[in-house]
C-alpha cells in the first residue's frame, strides 16, 4: 500500500515541483490550495509530466470544515505544508493577513490533521528566519536571528 501525502499549497512553484518528486518516489498525494497565488495550470502540467491525474481540492487552510472533508475522503499518512503567504514587501503592508493565514491557518491545519489521526508534518520554512545570518553559508546549526518583517516572523513562530 502506497503512502498518501497531503500537499498544502501544491499548485504553487515549490509544491508542484515536490509533487513530481513524490510521484517519482512512488507516493500517492492529494493537493489542497486556495489558488490565491498559484494556478491549476501548474497541476495540469505536473499531471502531464507524471502521467496521471492529480487529486485536487480548492480549500483554504483556514477552512476547518473544508479540511475535514478532504481528510475524511483519504487516508493521509503525512502532510507537506507549503500553503502560506510569502511576499516580504506585502507582509509589511498587510501584516494582519500574514499572521491570520500563516499562523492561524497552520493551527487550523494542524488541528484538522490531529483529528484525522495524521501525526506527520513537514513544514516549509524560510531562510528569512535567520535575519542577518551569523554564518554564511547558512547551515542547520545556524542560530535563528531577528526577523525583520511580518513574513519572517510568521515563519519563525
């Protein structure tokens, strides 16, 4: 039996490339994305590359009932979480939206995964959590720095 991975933000750049790698590794997957900064076109392209349809649900990670519906329809073994607002400049102009989506949405997602019995989560972080890094190149041992914008603060939190 193949493992099934829920990929949030799977229609985005990193998410869509991850789908190809998951398919190559033999995983099944389900994509949720609200398409606020992505397109179903990327999923169509991935489908052509991997030679199979992609189970896709237009669901926002803040939509608890929508998440529950998707999670009730599949046996999800793990979640790779890419769904998030990601523009530094925009985060300065719209900090509330970044906290609501990136932190509030992640908490709703984690709760829905917990309810569904899924205990495996890979969270997409960002080098912005290092602020002005103590060492370059940045390694796993590099301490987190002072985040300089709301986007970085949401990723650090």
